[in-house]
């Protein structure tokens, strides 16, 4: 699939069939996710790929899926055959910028710690991994959605994620159910036109 087509077809899908995902396709999606750039090539992102039904049901429970279903939506997390948990480590970035080849970077200056980086690139780069995953799923003829980790308390403990690695959320992957991505009560907003969102030379 051409990149432009994949980008145009990408949607946040929250309703899936229960059909399993081919392991080879899943491996390609995960590897594509980790081809995203990272500051200083710190490579501070790690993926936890979950296909076990019991674990997926527990993630769904932690995320409050029963209440979601009571509001009239289809089961989302429990039905999606794959969960990819994107994790990031700020310590990987701090360690990388203490290495000799980064000693001239402003991010390596004395006193520049995790709390005063001008931009927390571990989050920026995790977002790049996330976008790669979403596009790679479409490229495989599948669909994907995302739920932020803030909505899933206990996710790190459930999956044994180490202390210095923070989950940013779960990418769900699978085959879209009919009318997927359009829950009955979802407010559909039009995309802002390019004339409002793309500036040339100056704002």
C-alpha cells in the first residue's frame, strides 16, 4: 500500500471482529513501530505485545470496559485480538546524553536533568512509535485504535513493566467490525481544512 493511501485510510477503530492476527503481520507491525526516530538514537521505546485472551480481558477491566459497554458501545479492548503497549524510558535518554559523543549537546550540560529538558523527547518519540504502529496496521489491511495509559490504572503492574519504563497506552489491532470506528453515540467532527492548519513561511 502506498504511504498516502495508508495515511488517508487510518482511523481510530474501537470495534473489532475476534479473528486472530497473523503472527508474521503482527511482527512486521511491531518492527515498523520501532523504526521511528528517537533523539540521539536513544531508542528508549519498548513494546509489550499481548494476545493472551485472559490478559486482554484484564486490561479491559482495568480500563472500565463494562461501563463503556453499558453506555451502548461494543466491547473494545476485550474483543481486539492484539494489544500493543507502547512504553518509554526517560532514563534511556538521560543515559544516552551522558555518553561521550553527546557531551557537546545542550541537553548534556551540567544540571540538565529529566525535569528541565526543554522538550521531553522520550514522549515525543513514543508518539512517533505510536503513529508508525497505526499506519503499519493499515498497511497490513488491519485496523488500529489507541487508549492512553492514564485510563488504565494498574497496567504496568499487570504486565510487569519495570519501574523506569512508562506505558503511554495501548494500541489495539485487529480486523474492523462492520461500521467500526463509528460507535452509535460518537460525535463525528469534520477534519479542519488545510487552509486553517497549514501555514506558509509565517503564521
